[in-house]
C-alpha cells in the first residue's frame, strides 16, 4: 500500500532532480554566452526521465533510477574517483554561426530556461497537492 502512495512522489522527485540539473546546465550556457569557443550543452529531459524512473517508452520498468546518482553527483562535484550515472549531455546545434565559435543562442537558452522553470514550479505544485491530498485522506473524521 505504501508503495502505491510513494510511487507517484518518487517519479516527481526524480523529475525535480533532473529539472534542477537541466536548469544548472542552461544557466551555465547563459553564463558562458560571451566565452569564445564555448559549446552550449543540454540533455533530452524525456529520455533522462525515462532512464531515471526505469521506464521504457512503452511504460515497462527497465531498471533502477538515476536521480539519486545525479543528486549525489551534484553534491560531490569536485571529488575525484566517483563513478555516477548522469543525464547524457549533448552539444547544442547552433542556429547561426558566430565568429568566435561560441554556440550559445541566447534566445533559445532564455526560452529553455523559462520553460524549465515553469515545469519545475508546476511539478512542485503537483507534489504539494498530492501530499496535501494524502494527509487529508489519512486524517480521521474526529480531527476537524
């Protein structure tokens, strides 16, 4: 019974970890917009979430999650010798070439940053609502 209650929350917790990691990657791209030769990075959130939750695209469970490893990797940034799984970062394809070989497209990065922030906020609101609903369901009729 507890597994059913926490399964949804586990999914959203993993989504929050991946959203925060994506926000960090996008912020890094924005911070390096004027760095000559900087290559913008990003990752496919949907495939990273499928991998993190252990669900294939067909909805079948395929293994253990990676969100804890991503969170641990964030916490251990700077320590050497740690082998953790993380979302596969890929280079962004530039829409326009720049003389300094920088591939950051500020319009695309700003839009991605805001989209990710809105999705992060909506996931937080959903988790809040779910927890509130579970607490209400567990409350006895005598509690007013």
